[in-house]
């Protein structure tokens, strides 16, 4: 396969380059950037020096990509940007006979929702090309394997949304113990906000702080609710996101009243859901962000005691919450082993 990346100079672009360097089916990669054209990848991503060779281009050479057997595009652009560009890009791909053959995976939130109204509700504003929303398959890998097979347009889930859905969906299989409502808190590291510095990511204001933000109003709620509806889960939730003094990682706690629910029953629901899942590990005690950082694993623990229950989920926002899951989805779309290029442990400690 030959790959192009839009937004290759960002954190997601860097993670794609890092992980794809270990993908056995990769032949070539073109990384686009506005600010760094002509610079080596290593000039922006210092950890890739000597490992990933190549330089940033202004625009991928679509004609060259069209000559490839397995052309792939990852879009890792800021919110709204890929949707704005897509109609023009599609026209350029049509001209070189690439549009139908190109596997496109968008890492932004632009194509995760069902229609213009849902997009407006989650993100505010109008979607630039709502007629294209139905073309995209929502890529929550473990729950969408069938839909992803052969897909040519994939919307990769959000990082919080990935952690929340992996923890919530098995709860729908608890029969009489399935909770109608759960309380969720989840903390995220600063890399979740991307490479451009902002007040909320600046080290002196972040390093020793812990705070909530977008309380009961995070934009990922929409995609989580969409999946819960599609799965007829019958679960509502209140979600309080928090900003933690971490660089990488998400840690989600999902709690609910559960009279009569045994831990073994809860654990069995998760074993049933993820028994064959290469990247979901059920752990005892607590998951740890440090144990998944740098890897595509989601570590999940469950507990039930004295009439209450909880599910704890840890992922790396940049890997399972972003670039790693995008590669997992690529593997699924192209019919390859799901873990190609992703057989790596985290970097504990
Ligand atoms: N960070 C996470 O944990 C995470 C997780 C899941 C999903 N996402 C989503 O994935 C997408 C990429 O996230 P990221 O964290 O990689 O972002 P990022 O670090 O800010 O990178 C985005 C890149 O896009 C390029 N770009 C192209 N057009 C741009 C424009 N009009 N304005 C600003 N930059 C532009 C920039 O590079 P040049 O200036 O060199 O062109 C920039 O490096 C976002 O939509 C984000 O919501 C992020």
C-alpha cells in the first residue's frame, strides 16, 4: 500500500508516521504540511529521525497515488478542515481515476455523525458537505468489523468517544442489570488538543492542575449517543471531562447503581464482548495509562460491590484514540490481519 497523510506535521500525523514505519505492507508515504514543505519529517518529529525517511510536501501527488494498487489517505486535519476540502479533493481524485479506489480515513470529527442536524448539535455551525456524511463508516474497530470490511470512506472515532464506547457497550448486554443511566468522568492528557499551543495546554498552567471542562457538553457525546442508539443499548449518561497533568492518555470511570449485580456477571459481559479482541485487555485492579501509552491497547477493569458497579478504561488518546485505531481500521477495510503494524507494547514506565 502507498499512503498519503494530510496534516502530517501534527501529533496525529506524527503518530501515523511512527506506527506505519512498522507496517509490513507499507511501500511509500507522502506527508503533507502547509508550514514545513521541503523539511525532513525528522525536523518536525524528532523521534522519527533515521527511522522514517522523507520530506513534507505541499500536496500529495494524486496522479502517482492513483498508480498504486492500494492507495490510502489519512486526513489528520483540525476540526472542519477536511470537510471543507473534501469536494475539491474528490474532484481532483476523479480526474486521475482515484476516487473510487482510494481508502480514506478521516481522524477528525467531521464525518462521525449521521446528518447535518446532529453535526450542528455537537459542533455548532453548518457542515460544509452534509451530503457526504452517509458515505462514511464509523470506525469503532471492535464493534464495526463487518461494516469496515471493504469500506472506502471511514470516520475514525474521537479519543474520549473510543474510551467511553468500549466501556459502555458491553453494559447493554447485562439484561436486567443493564443500567438505564451512568455517570462518567474521564481525564485526558494535553496532547488531545493537538500540536498548536493554547492557554489550556501551556505547561505552567497545566502541569500541576486538574480541572473539568465542557461539563455535560463535550462534542464527543453525539457520536457516543449515536452508537448507543444504533446498538439499542438503552443507556443514557452524564459526562464530565477533565484535563489532567499528563501528555498522553485517557482514563475513564463509568459508575452506576447496580443492586444485585455480581462482579463475575459484569466481568463475563466484557469477556463475551472482547474475548476475540486483539487490543482490549481485561485487567484486575485498575487499568493504568502508563501501561497503554504508546500502544493501541485499551485496558479495562470492572468492579461491582455493595449495590454499585464501575467500569474503568485506559487508552492512549493518540494511538487507540486516534492513529492506532485508524491503522486498525485500515487493516480491517483492506481485509488484512487487524494488528498489522500495531504489534507493539507501550513504554511503561
Ligand atoms: N490529539 C488527539 O488526541 C486526537 C485524538 C483523536 C482525534 N483527533 C482529531 O484529529 C485531528 C488532528 O488532530 P491533531 O491532534 O493531530 O492536530 P494538530 O496536532 O493540530 O495537527 C493538525 C495539522 O493539520 C495541519 N493543518 C492543515 N490545515 C490547517 C488549518 N487550516 N489550520 C491548522 N492546521 C492545519 C497543521 O499542519 P501545517 O500547519 O504544517 O499544515 C497541523 O500540524 C483533529 O481534527 C482532532 O480533533 C485528535
